């Protein structure tokens, strides 16, 4: 009887150990596949002092509501901590957001005409309008006009597969670094996700770096 | 036949928890923390800790249920988790908290809060079945009890 109970306890412990160890190992193996990263993006998607002590890399989706909220916080941070801060903006259009990719492409094309920030501000500001639209192309034309872009060049650029490839390359970069939520920020490499975390942990991290 | 069905349903229930837990566990905790924050239930200072622990609880409970290990306890745990998820979703609806997605499976399967509110009771039914009949077929519990 005692031997039998002992055997039962051994089987119980053995099964528990295997069931705990196997998924733990699987998670750590999956987590360990991140690739080395030297983040960069075109100059028109960068803001602030290039030699700043703090570099923020942002992965954003123009159709994500929290990205629009975070954009306001980012602006405040850039003003408050100038000239110690620099921002690099990267695209992360979600597949489940109908117009996310098209707007990222439109913003990239605005960037090629030197109006990336004006255009992206407008996209966040008018998110409620174009996100519900059935003809986003028409709205992109009107936004391009309102930030004084060359409409013809902008339209042509939006159809250029090379521009789509730029957006897709940012997405791949995000995937390689486990960016699976927007907005995601890397503040000198420290990850912060969402506008709430940016306001609390993000600003705390910036202050910590600047006080060093 | 009933035993085989109970086994299949137990695997489905465990599988859902394994997928959800694994997705959250491999992703940075900050991402799940942002999802939890959107529910506006927990105080911000506890969110990151909660976001670090919950995926592992989901993962282990899911594996225990699927394998039929301490089946009644693990099925009861899945039931409790499902009830708490449902309560959290209902509370966001009552308070008018806007949620784009429930965040249940990270962004791999972006379910809306309403879809999740419909799915949770179904899974709760599976949890009850697993609690009552989960040990009966191809469970580790049976293998452990063999020596009795």
C-alpha cells in the first residue's frame, strides 16, 4: 500500500515536472529568437536633435486610436525635453485595420516631399473621418492638398511598389523584435507600450537617462 | 463515445488557454500590460506584475487541462479565469470603456469584446464538462492513479 502510494506520488511529480518544464522551455526558446537591431529610418521620419541623449523609436499605426493619443504625448515630450531627445518613426499598420497600410504609404509619400510630420499629424487628427470612409484615396488627396503637397506626385508615389516595400520592411523589423502592439516605443532600447505607459514609465525613463 | 467527446472538448478548452497563454508569454509583458490597462480595472502600479504572471497561469492551466493533470482543479481554474474575464468585459461595457479588441490572444486573433463575451460562456461550458468528465479518458490523472 505504502509502495503504491509512493509510486503514485512519483508519477504525479514526474508528470507535473514535465508539464511545467516543456512549455517553459518552449517559451524561452521562442523568446530567444530576436535578431540584433540597429534602428534607422529616413531623415524625414526623424525629429529632434540627432545627437540627443535620448532616442525614441516609435512603431505606430495611423488607424490605431491609442497611437493618436500617444502622438499628442510624444509632441509634448519632444517640446519639453528638447534638445535632449530624438524621435524615429516606424510603420506598423495592422492587417485588421482597413486603411492602416494605405495611410502609412500616403504618409511615406508625404515624407518624400518633406511633409511627413504635417501629414501624419493630420492623419491622427482626422482618424475618425478617414477610418470610417469607403474611399480613403479621395481623402488622402484632400489631406495632401491641405498640407500643400504636389498631388500628382503624391498619387503616383502611392502606387509605387517600392513605397509599399518600405512599409513592409518596417513591419518585418517590428516582427523581428516582438512588436505586437501599437504604439510601441523603445526609449534608448527600453520598451514602453501604449499611451498610458508612455506617460508614466516612458517619461520616468527619459528623466532617469537625462539625470545620469 | 461520451468519454471520447469529453476528451476532445478537454483538448479544445486546454488548447484555447495554451494559445492565449503562449502568445502572451512570448510577447513582452509591456504589451499585455497595455491591453490590461485599457480595461481600466487595476491600479497602474500592479498592471505589469499582473501582465507578467497571468500568461503563465493561462499556459500552465491550459496544459494541465489538456493533459488531464489534476483535471478537476485545473478545470475549476479555467472556469474561474473565464468568469473573471467575462466580468472584466461586462464591466467595461457598463462603464463605457472603449475597447477595440479584447486582447485575449494578443494580436494574433483580434476578437472584439462582444465576440469574446459570446465565446467565454461556451468555454465555461467546456470547463464544467472537463470538471465532471475530464478524467475519464486519456488523462494523466488515470495514469497517476494506476498504482492505487
